[in-house]
C-alpha cells in the first residue's frame, strides 16, 4: 500500500507558476496539469518522491493531480483564498495565467532543473497531443467517465522499478509522511 505525503500547495503552486513563466505566463490548464503530472512522475522515478506530493487519478483525459485539479476548479473552503488563487488565475476560455510571479522557496535546484527538462521535452505539445501521450502511460486506466486512483506503486512499477525498489521507496515515503505528520503545521 502506498504511503502518501501531505499535499504541499506552496510547492505545487511554485511548480505551476514556474511552468507558466516558461510558457510566457499563460497556458491551457489541461496542459499545465499534464506537465505537472509528468514532472511528478519523473521525480518519483528518479528520486523516489514527487515534487507536488499530490495524489493522482486517471480521468478521461489522462492522469490528473487531484488537489491541483480542485485548485484550478477553485474548490477551496468558503471565505478562504488559496495561495494558488493568489498566484494563478481562475480558468478563462480553458486557459490560466500568472496573476503574480513568485520566487521558488520550496523547490530545490534539482526540481527546477527537472521542470525545465519536462518543459523542453513536452512544452511544445498542444494539450491534445499531451492527452494522447499520457493515455499511453502504463499507469493510466480508462475510467470510462469516472476517476480511478493512481498510486505511487502504479507509477513506480510502470517506470520499471523492481518490487524491492518499490518497497524501499514506499518505506521511505511512509517515514517521510510520518515525520511530516509529527511536525507542527506551517503551511
């Protein structure tokens, strides 16, 4: 069973803002979510931990970062404004844009380099080509109008990790999640 790290909205917002900045400040929100998924997937395969610490689901148009999807849809608690909403606009004509630029505080240099790599590799694809591409990822399952969870284990196996490697990564993630749980809330 996969251990999940608590969602880090600040880090996810920084990653999204960075990708938007690379694209000139505006992009299809579907494309942004796919790029964030590909970055998280690659980080998990390389380093054993994702960038955003979001949870993933298979939806009709491919894998989606669950919390980020909700932030794009502005599904926050009433009378609150998320950091995401301060930095990134609500969708308009299926596009989002930067409201303000923020300097990365939680993204490491390696994570920023990975976001650069992902943007170079996939940033020129339009949203529909990206949807076609992510539909071919082995961890995606056609949900037929629903949503099916994608675990870290699913991604690690699809990325060719052995069962021993998957177990070691899951154990480390469980330790990190437990340690984070014991820390006072600062986010």
